[in-house]
């Protein structure tokens, strides 16, 4: 019993479930099904044998009764014709000597009793019972089974009509009544025999089914116990089943599966350790990194924030913000709140941006960017904001620019001295010669032509220097770059035609607008295209191409002129640096200044003899 309980042991939660659903052991199910099949088989066998036996015995009795009745009919024809009732009664009494025959009745043609075995008192009478009334009317033999009034044992009544030879006239009826007691006795004996043999067969079948069930279920119970142990975490077990059938294959597969699960478990444990180490490593990086990190889901709920983000966003370190809505931390008018709102509404359009945060009287510059963390279905799941306080970097850049201005001022002074020296020398020479040669013919005319020209040259130089050095006074507003470029090209169209220059442009519709001073940018575009034209004295092609890259509007001015070396490209935007025979070298310096004031960039690339390209990049407007 204990062993059986051990075989049927299941986990507590599973045991409750099985108790509710009516758990029955597989062994008992097998025995029960086998017993039911045996009982059905034996019951069917008993019914079939009983039915066959009943039909066989009854058929034999019917044949016996019919033979006796037909024999009596043949013998009694002459006696019925002559109404010899004495002879008929004698025939009836002789026929009942057979123990199976209860009585013999001979009816004449009027239905009266002509002979009744052992009942002479009924001779010449008409019987009124149902069996008699039916028998005297038969036209051919008739066999009926009924229970007499004074008996409980069924009898078989065989009635045969008596006809004259060669005639259809009925002259009487012979009735032979046979007892069925022996038949029912044999049937009862057969049923008892079947019941006893069936009970023995059922008992033997149950024992055999129990043995077979144990042979089948014992290895299965071993597998069940192994699965229970495995469910409880015991994977270090060996299963040895040798049944040479499917159960052995099942056990082998289960053992293999256990080994695979054990290997997978070990692998998962190693992976969990690695994940924990990586998680600790990531947490350590987030805690020690100088850049701030703020992660929010698509509903704006904060999922992660590191100490640097607390410091950059001026959030107290003891304030719990994880699980809060990100916009609750900022005033709705703060630029960073506006940037977060735009990123949540359009995650794919989040670009890097400089944001100015006011902290008391101090303004901090934060460089922020947004990255999208996607789900398995490639849909945005979280947005990670990277925050970098570049206030100190901006101050350093200002200092560098100041130093660069001082350096440029020295270069400017040297260049300006060089540029001024030549016209001043000419003026000085003519002034020195003026007292002695004023009366000389032609000298005064030459003086009046040379001195004003050099003075105008000095004046133009001073104007360009003032343009380069004066404080910017720009009128910034939203500007359509495409419209401005086309307008600049149209202004130079006549000059291009006169110089045999073909201007080709690719300026697509839908370019982002920029915050710019349209007049200053127009001067820049015209200056760059005029430089390209001057680099092609024998004619050529100017290409103007505009595009949008990384939130910047990029305009390329490319020509097919003589170009310049990469070494010259490094100094081409310096004041007084020029490759032309004539010119002050201040045009590109002024161009560089205008682009810088627009927070843009300008680059020059070229190869000698293969033209050059000036690339202007302007930040698109966020509005």
C-alpha cells in the first residue's frame, strides 16, 4: 500500500486539481476496462448460447410433436369417417405413453371431442377454451405455445387438420400437447454453467489484467515519479527501464530530455550571471558617467534616470522621479519640455539640439539628443534622452574665438599694412615730386589720375575692413532658401551669359526654412557664384545643388575652373589671402563671418585644374 501511494505521489497543487477532477489510477482504469469487456463478452456469449439452445430444443420438440400429430392424423382418417370414437380414444391414450406428451385430443369435423387421452368424460363435447377454438379452425398445421390455466409451465400445442384423401374437406383435427419443462430445465442448467464458467473466467481475467496492468503501469509510474522529482528541481536522476517496447523508448527520451534541460538550466544560470554582471556594469556606468541619461516610455513615464541627469536638470538627488510623467518636472514653457513633447509626438524626428536652461541668473547650455528603443515589432517602446552640459565648452569656444580674433587682428594688421603701403607709396612719391614738376607738362594730369585712384583704393579697403570688423546687425527671420537661391541666380544670369558660363541648379521643393538675414545670405551666394565665374575666364559651368542632411540645409557651389591646391584651401578664408591677381582677399573672409553669424559652416574643397566646391551648411529652423 505504501509503495502504491508512493507511485501515485503528486505535487500538492496538482493533487488538489486531480482530487477535484476525480483522479483514478491507470492500473485501476486498465483492470476496470478489462473486467467490463470480459463481462460484456460473457453476457453476450450467454445470451447467444441461450438463444441458440432455446431455438434448437424448441425446433426438436416442434418436429417431434408435428410428426406425432401427422402420424395420428394418417391413422385416424378412417375412424373419423366412420365416427369410431372408441378407436379414436384408444389412439389418443396410446399416444400419451410418451413422457413428453401431456395429452392428445382428436376433434371430429363438427369440433366435438372424438377422443381425449385419459379423459373419457370429455368425449363428444365441444371445448370452449381459446386454444381449442383456434385449433378446430386451422386449415394447415399450427404450433402455439401457451400456459394452461391450472399450470405455470408453458406447453406447446401442435394442431394438424385431417383431410380425406384427394379432398380439401376437413374431417377433424389432431392436437398434441407437449411439455416444455425439460427444455427450460436444460436452458437453466446451461445458464448456470455459463454463469459459473463466466465467473471463473472473469476472476482469472481480472488477475491476468492486474498482472498485465502492473507490467505496463510500473515503468510508467517510475516515469511519473521521475517527472515529479524533475518538477521539484531534482534533475540529477537516472532512469533504467527495460521493457523492450514504447515505454522503454519513452524513458530513454525522457532521460535525454532531462539531460538537455539540465544543460539548458546551466546555460541559463550562466547567462543570468552574465546579465547581472552586465546590469551592474551598466548601472555603474550610468552612475559615474558625466552625461545625463533620461529614459521615458511612449506615454511620457520616466523609466530610468542617472545622477548626472539629476544634476544637469537641477533635480534633487533624493527626489524620486522614476514612474512620474516627465513633463511634471518642468514648466511647460521650458525649451526642454517642448523638446520632449515634440519627441514623444514624433519619435523619428528627434534631432540633436542645444537647449538653454535658466538657473537663477546663470544660463546653462545643454546639448541633448534622443534615441529610440524599439520593441520586437519594430515599434518605438522608449525614448532615451542624452544630456550633455556644454556651458563650459561654450565659454571655452568663446575664449578661443576671442583668441582667434586677436590672432586674426594681427594678420589683419599685417595685411592691411601691406595693402595700404602700396597706395601710400604712390601718393607719397607724387606729393614729393609735386613742387619740382608741377610746371612740367603732363605731370599734373598724371598726378590727378593716379592719386585719386589710390585714394579710392584705400577707401574701398577701409570699407571692406569696416564690413569685416563691425558688430553684426542682422534681421533674422524665417527664410525660404530655395526662393533666395533662385533670386541670386537670376541676378547673375546676364553676367553668366556674357562670360559664356552655363549655370545649372538642382534646388528641390520642400527645403526646410532657416532663420536668416536674407540680404546678407544673398550677398554670400552672389559672392560665391562670382568667385566661381572669375575662376573660369574662358567660360565653364557653375553647379548649384541644395539638400537637407542631419537637420542642416546644405548648398554646394561647384565650378569647372582652375581650382587650387588643398594647402591653399586651409587659408582661403583668412583676410587678405587671395589667389587672384587683383583683389584684397576680404570677400571670402566676410562670407565666412556671415555664415558663422548664422550658426552655419562653410567649407572649400578643390584640386588644381579640376575646379572647386564651396559647401554652405545652415541649421534648419525648429519652428
